[in-house]
C-alpha cells in the first residue's frame, strides 16, 4: 500500500510538465519584439530561456518522483 500512496503523491509533480508545455504552446504570450536582450528580439530569447527553465523543471520532477 505504501507504493500506491507514493505514486499518487508523485502524480502532482507531473503537472509541472503541463506548465512548460502550455507556456510554449501559447505564442501570443511571447509573440513580440520588445524587450530585446543583447539585440535579440523577445520572441527568440524567451523561447531559449524556456529551454533552460524546462530543463530545471524536468530535473525537479525527476528528483521529486525518484524513489
């Protein structure tokens, strides 16, 4: 029975994957030029930032659900 509780608890961590998916799936959120970062339009640097954020989220979910 302990494994069933652990699985149920872990399922909430997987909702973080939904957050990263929905942010990138909704282009009106980041479809603009300003603000620029080192001359790079917001549209590009926001997506590159989310690559790093997604890696961190994936690591957090992995460590939280491991075991």
